[in-house]
C-alpha cells in the first residue's frame, strides 16, 4: 500500500485529504508545518508527499528544498497559489506536479496515481475502480451505479455529484464546491440546481440512500 505524507496546515482540508486518500486505499500520515514534515520524512519512508505552499514558519518552497537534500521522494504541490511564477519555482525545485485548489478529488486521485506509476513498481500502485458506501457501489471506469446490487440509471451530472460525495466520505461537500468543481467558475445559475439533482439521486437510490443534508451548507454521506 503506497504511503503518502500530507503537509497541510488547514486542519479541515487536511482531514478531507486524509479521509479521501485512505478511502482510495492509501496509507496517510499528516503534518501541520514544515518542521513536522521534515521530521517525519527523516524518520520514515514515504512514496509521495502532498505539499501545501502557505505553511506557518518555513513555506512550501523551503520545505521542498530541504526534502531534496534528503531524498528524491515525489512531491505534488497542492496550493491556492496559481501564479506562473510559483509554478515555475516549484518545478525548478524538482516537484513532480503542481495542482491549484480547489481541485476535484477524482482528478487529484488520478494525478496521485499517475505520479506513483512513474516512481513505483506497477504492482505497488492500485487505483480503486469502485467506490463503496453502504449498499451503494460506484464504478468509476464503467461509469455505473449499483444500489443493493441492482443497477441504477444515473445521468452524467448525477453520477458526478454522487462521485464527489463518495470521494469525501463523512465530510460535508458544499453546494458551492460542487458548482465550482462540476460546472466551473463561469456558472451563473442558481445553486439550487444541486438540490434538484440531489432529489433525483436520492429517489433513485431508494432504501440505499445514505446522503445527509447539512442544512444551509450542502451534503455528506453518512454511515
């Protein structure tokens, strides 16, 4: 099982990443700042490091410089800083990828798997094809949903919404997050379109429905 170090000082986002990656069958350790990250890297091996730039104390660039003095572990910078200058500086420090937030969890999973495929034996990397929650099974490759082992016909958008929830089990996914990830920043419609799709999703899942409404915020998958 590949082992990933998540270096992120925002505890909510750190927990989101940890839950998501663990649900995708990765072993995950976390660090809140650069000093803690470097200590962990010096005491145990990792197959990949997800590194934020805006950290307390030394920033992500300084952390990356120190990492490269110690090892050649792959580094993906995951940050809200999207300037070309920051990206170029990252690649000059021999990072493997630069991803700007917000990012779809499904896309992040693919990028993590792509980096690991380049740096690890092929038998060591396993990207899950099927996400599960209770009686719900979502097949990412076949683009199919099953509830209580019965196929359920989902539209593309319904499938994408359910996928985002299943990639962040137990975590609230806001309407705004779904709009930005699935429709894009240029969407000017009513965010209640999410509620309409969700109503259809829950109806189709029937007794297998384990989606919880977080009033005024969004949705999450329960147990």
